[in-house]
């Protein structure tokens, strides 16, 4: 092991010697940076290579700043500071790389104010060097967006040839300030944006909900870089948002089968399933959701799979998958149970479902809404749904199954805050109560409910007939 180690160090030193002879500073900085990064700055490993590097470059401020930056890459701010100070001294306080390194050290230490001071000084030392302006702007992007923008305009004034907007957008993207990234990308010359710029532009727009912009940029980028996985994915996802299901399926195919180095994720298959669901391609949707589940169990995929089976009319499978969803979701909410009720109501309304199965499906739907009512005891809509379902189970009002729910609904409407559907609820409830008491031959009570109904709906035929008796 020692022999290998010394051979490696010997080769590295020989590399320094050869490159120094050629005055290849950039190559030597890259070499020492690799040693420090690979070893994560381990003192025992870097001691001798750093010593050899310093023999050649101890008076070179730019090289010393490069060495300090290598240590900063592995978050060794102490060593980075040592060489940043050396670079300042050797450069007689005129080495812009040293100022930028000093600022970056403070930024890593989360002292934005100190970092900004160094960056601002860098702009004074080297007014034509862009990085001082850009890094200063990045520090102030949240503290003072106005000041951040003002600094970038100073750069534009100094360097009208420099792609200020694209570079600023990149920095804001890296800082996860996606709104400003989109703002600066939009100002940049689109034709000058490279592949990485276009990826970041499309992603930033997607993250901020600007789906039309994201789709536009993705399509534009794909004209130049048709095998870009990121751009194909953005075109895919945004087409789905736009409900362009055929387009989404097309871009999904391009992502999964025609992109370079594409790592297809469970979310990709899930969105492919939704795309096919929107296109009512039930079998393709089922296949995609199943592939997503094979990669990673996800409650959402079970729920989506249930939708696909329900759309296909495979009701038993839909119920099975939805119950898996309820079993895997951490805390089922009201809408989770209403989703199950929707499946059972779809079964009940299917013309191929026989009478016994229809009633069973309605009972199951009612059970789901019963759980929802337990969770939301004053929610009028859910009580109304139970009333409707029980009216279907008892179409001739022989058992009065819907009666307690319509009574509860009336009580909630009259005793709670007003809602936009209250009149509809009362009309339905009064109509049911009038008919129910009429079928029980209690005409007097039936008329009292009919009178309430006609006051809300003067032209209601049922109310008129009962009141005419």
C-alpha cells in the first residue's frame, strides 16, 4: 500500500515539475484541486503535494488563490483562509481572485454581509471582471432584490459584451431563487443560451408554475438538443399540465426511449399514466401506473390505478386498488373516502350492473360517506350525498331511508352559516319530505312541506299537486 502511495505522489510531483516547466498554471491548479477533492483535504495525503505546489507558486497570487479555493471546495475554510491571505499579500491587494475567494469563504460561513464587502471590493479592483458583481448580486438577491439588480446593471455598463442576464439567471437558479432566474433568462438573448441555460430556464419556469413558458422553452431547446432528457421531461410534464395528452405521451416516449442518459423515475411513469388516463387509453394508463409501483410503492399510484380500472369498467380491480391506496396513505382524509364512494357510485350507475350488485355498491358508497360525515359533522354536502344515496336505495320511500339525512340537512342549513347551495339543498329536502309523508297518507304533514317548497320554488309541480288535494 505504501509503495502505491509513494508511486502516486511521485507521479504527481513529476506532473508538477513538467507543468511548471511549461508554465501551465491552470493545469497545476486543476491537479492540486483533484488531490484535495479526492482526499477530502486529508492532511496526511495533501501535505506533500501542497508543499511541491508551493515550491513553484509561492509568489504567484493567482495560483495561491486557486489552492485556497481547492480547500474551500472541501469546506476547509481555515486552510482556504490561509491561502487567501497569502494571495492578498503576494498580489499586493490587487489580485481579484483573492478577493473573490475571501468573499466565498465568508459566504460558506454564512456571513453574507462580510462576503458582500469582499465582492464589492473585487469590483473596484477589477471593474471588468464579472464575478464580483454577480456574486454580490447573489448575496443580496433576498435581502434587497433592488440592490442586487442595481449591481448587475453596473456590470452591464462595464461589460456590455458580457451575457449578464444569462449568467445572473444561472446564479439565481443555483440559489433556488427561481422567480428571479426566470426574470433574467427572459431578458437574455435566447439564441445565445446554451443547453444548460435552457434546461435551467425550463426547470425554473416549471418550479414557479409558469408552465406555458416552461413548455415553450423546452420545445425551443429540443430543436437544438433533441436528445436532452431534461428538456424532453419538461415538454412531457408541461404538456400534461396543459391537458395536451397526446403531446405528453409523445414527449414521454422521447424521454424514455430517445434521450441521452435518461434515468426514468417512478414519477415519469406516474405522469405517463396520467397522460394516458386523460386520453382515456385505459390499458396504457394501467401499464404505466403498474411500472411506477414496481419501481416504488406510492399511495398516489394505487389511487391513479383505481381511476384507470374504473374508467375501463373493471370495477372489482378499481375497488381493490383503491383499498390499497387507503391502506398505504398515512392519514386518509375526507376526499380519500369520497373517492372510494365515487367508484361505488360508478358501479351502481353502470348499466351492466345487476340490481343486487347496484344496491350493494350504493350501500358501500353510503358507508364511505358515513366516514366522511364523522370527520366533518357539519358539512352539508356530505349529508346531502347520503340523503341522495339512501333515496336511491329506497326509491318508493317504503323505509324512509333518506328521511333522517334530509332532516339533518335541513337542520344544518337553518342552524349554520349560509352557503351558496343552501336553497338547492332545501328544495330537495322539502320535496322529499312532502313526497314521503304523502306516501304514508299523512296529507296534512305532506302539505306543510309542500308549502315550504312552493315558497322557494313557486312553479314546482309536486308542491302544486300535493297542495291541491
